[in-house]
């Protein structure tokens, strides 16, 4: 099957694949920025001792993690117009990616916060710091440092999840590969071109994770 791969057609559609690559990169970057923001907020609320503040974050995290991304995508894509809210498909895609990944980011950051010594928190409290000051100056800087590698892993998952946006006609990498199959009736060429582009994104993110791990390796370790 791969022996009859028409590389000439793949090269002919290279500008479309490149545009899809850039679109996926933009969607993933914007979506992960939103996920990081939502994740930090949800995490901060989920560890609150006040129940009425903790409950919304817990419901959000559990609801997102318990339902498929595709169901969430269709829920917003078809549900928002019924409420009179009409948004561009690309914006809906970014919102869904942010909401979905944000729940997982919240749990990653929460694990980093729980690893912080209780004594540091108590010292911050005794020095008169408010909750927001403790989070901004003491807790989050320390919690984010060991969670960078898991967060990059979640970013890789988000990149792959962005392929589902092709189902609502967002022109991204998967959609660009589908166009080869539709225009030239060559599905293998489209799939291979798309897979190679996703592989490139994966290795770029893996390189970032490797650089971070190397720079933050503890002294004395091999």
C-alpha cells in the first residue's frame, strides 16, 4: 500500500498542509494558554476550605474528565446556537480545548501544590500573607516548577485532540489532510502527510520537555 505512495501529490499539497500545521499550532497554543488559566483558577478553588468556593471547581473538573471531548465539542457547537449564542467554529474549538484540557491541568497543578511542605504555607500565614499573596508568591512558583514536564505532556495530548475540530469544519491539520483525499481520491497520501506533520509537532514538544528536564536536573544526578 505504501509502496504506491504518490509523493508528488503530497508535495503539491504541501502549502495546504503547512497552513494546516500553522492553524493547528495556533489552536493548540491558544487552547493551552486558556487551559493553563482555567486550570490555575480551578485548582485554586478546589483546594479552598470553603465549600461553596470548592464545589464549582470540583463539578467542573469531574464533569469534564468524565465525558468525551467529542461530546463536549458537539454540546457547545449545537447547543450554543439554541441559546442564541452564535460563535465562529474556530472560537468554539478553542473554548472546548481550553475547557477540556483545563480540568487536567488543574489536577496536575494540584499535585504540585500538595507536594509543597506544609511548613512553608504555615510560615507564609504567620507572616500575615493573604491567600492570594500565598498563592502568587509562595505556592504557585514552587508548584509549577516540577509540573512543567506533565504540563508539556498534556500539551501534546491537546495537539492531538485538536484534530477533532475538523468535524466542525475548522481548517486545521487533519482537515488539510482530508482535502487531499477529497480532491484527489488519495486518502493514504493525506493520512501520511498529516501523520508526519503531527509527528513534527510531537517531537518539538518532546524536545521542549527534554530541555526543561535537563536544565532542572538536580545536582549530582546522572
